[in-house]
C-alpha cells in the first residue's frame, strides 16, 4: 500500500532492557534479581534515569498484579535514590489529580492503576497516612463546591451518573486501609467512611449492581460491624455522627472552621 | 523547623512545550539557590494523536522559608505564560500534596 508502514518506536538498548525486566520478567520469584539489576544501572547517566523514571511512572503498563512488586522495588531503591522516589510519588499524585480534571473514560484503567500504586506506596512506607487521606478526600470532593458533594447539585466533573470515583476510592481503601486499624488513622478512617457513604448516596440511585457490591465488599472488609446505609438520610445521619465522634460536641462548627482555614491556606 | 509548615510548592499547568530554561529565566528572582532547598522541572508533552489531551509541564520547589514562598505566589499566582508553539495557560500554584524532598546527603550504592 501507499501509506508508510507503522514506524516502530526506536528505543535505546537500556530502555529495551529495562522494559523487558519489568514488563516480561517481573514476578514474585524474580523481583529480587530485578532489583539488583536496577541498582546496577548507571544512575549518573541522565538518559538511564529518564528511562527508569518512565518505567516507574507509567505504572499502568505493568501487569496490575505486579504493581506491588514495582512498589517493593521502588521502596528498596529509596535508600540510595531518594530523589527518584520523590519524583515518582509526585507524579503519581499529579496523575491522580489530572485524571480527576479530565475525567475521560479512556483513562479509567490507568487511573485505577495509579490509585493502586499509591496504596501500595503506603504499604511499603513510601508515603504516610495523611497523604492517603488527602487523596481520598480529593477524589471524593474534587470539583464540588467547597470540596463538599451535595445531592442534586450538578457538577460537570463528577455527574450523578458517573460512578467511577467510587471505584477509585474502593480500590485505594482495599489496597491499604486495612492498616488504618488503630490510633488516629482509625479515627480518620471512620470519619472518611461516613463521608464516603454520604458521597455514594449523592449519586443517582439505585447504584449499578457492581458498584454497590464493590462498596459493600470494601466496607465489609474494613469494618465488618459497620452499619451500611441504605439511603441518603441514613448516610447523612451517619456522617453527622461520625463528625461528632471525630470532633466532639462542637463538631460541626469546628469542622467548618478547619475547612475554611484549609481553604484560606490553599488560596494564599 | 516546624514539621507542620508546608513549604513545597507545585507549579502546575505550565504550557507543554515551555522549557525548563524559560521557566528558570522567568522565575530566577524567586526560585534560586538562596530561596529554595530543592526544585525540579517536569517537561510536558504535545501528543501525536489529537484525541490525547496535552500534558502540561510542571515544576516543584521546596522553599527555605514561608516568606519567599508567599513572595513567589504573589508574583506568579495565575500568571499566564506562553510556550514556543503559542500554547497559553495560567500557572496554578499549590502546596504539593507530597511534602517530602530528598535528603541532601546521599548514600552511595555500593552495588
């Protein structure tokens, strides 16, 4: 035919090698060897560093089941290459944010992978729990007025019949929230679950079956004794209760104030 | 230093082809070794396929003190910049969601 054949992307030897390592060879028996190979790469050469950054940032290219191994490798590299770790965490968070801003269907799989990656980063102690909670609240509140989703209010970035954010939250919670079982992290998670259940009911109900199951499974896994709300009123009461336990009697006011302070800071 | 004070900024939504050199040039007065501890730039991208939205460039900077951070935000918050191909966008300055920066002392991997 007339048109030129599809040109294959040219990749340097090092890039081909790194890609083979993570895309083909990686599994739970080989990760140790692969970690060694990564340590042996030339970290002074900007080209190699670019390639390594790329493989660890484009996490959706890796098999989903291997994401935790990539995180494990990254966490082992943290000791010697901190700047590299900071860069991949920064870009993962940025990707999650951009995903919310664009909200394009074709990126859904990538977005799930990123959220999973972030959760694993908590499990391997690369990020701390505040980062996770920040992300959770961003996912639920982004694009909504004051970060607070409300029933019946239209938000172009998160329409009522778009349930994808629920899946993001469930994925993140299922990946790492099992560790939020004591101390302040537990309290924060209780509060978030209240908020999340409320969010779920700001959506068009009844929920599609698979989303509903997803939510139920997640809640069941994290808090087996939690009463699962079945409508908006219950969820609203639940949220108020959760806020009262979290902030004491003056709860609501305090919460509002804190939010406002946060907002002010952000605007500064 | 107080651990609760956040001083790492992310400067988002820089045009895709806006280069690191351009950025450094423009912000040199506020982002330089005297005011920031650590900073780096991520080049954005225009994609070959038109259906893929462009990737904005972004920069990260960890300031040494709150004053220089506020000064920078005052000078640049919402400023519109343009890259070589005429893409215009207003930069968005925010606290970086991940506060950490690498230690200055680096352990060398003996491999």
